[in-house]
C-alpha cells in the first residue's frame, strides 16, 4: 500500500493544528480523518522534518543490523551442526 501523504506534509498538518485551528476543521480542509491526525500526533508530535528524516535513517540502519545479526546467528548454527555431525 502506497502512502498518500509524505511525512513532511504530516508534520505541516501538525504544525497547523498547533496554531489553533480546530482539529475537525483541519481534517475537513485536508481530507483526512481525526483518527489519522491523532495517530500522526502520537508518532510525530514535537518533531520537525529533520527529526523525521533522522528517525527513518535510524530505522533503516536498525533493520539492516537486525538482518546481519540473524544471518550471523544462522551461519553459526549451521557451522555447529556441521561440526557435530563430523564427530
């Protein structure tokens, strides 16, 4: 599923709400639900665009490291099994 809105636009909506625009009005103007607004606020509240980009970079790095760890553990397990069968 493709995201309809970028993180930058979502941050912009949250900033608009901070200026005093009622949430219902903001949601109506931009065509998203109040549930989406509150979900975004819980995820991105207090962040700016550079923070969101940094978060995405860290999440990608974390996923890469988890994959490397899983591959290493699997390789070690295969090696142990091979050594057990030889003796």
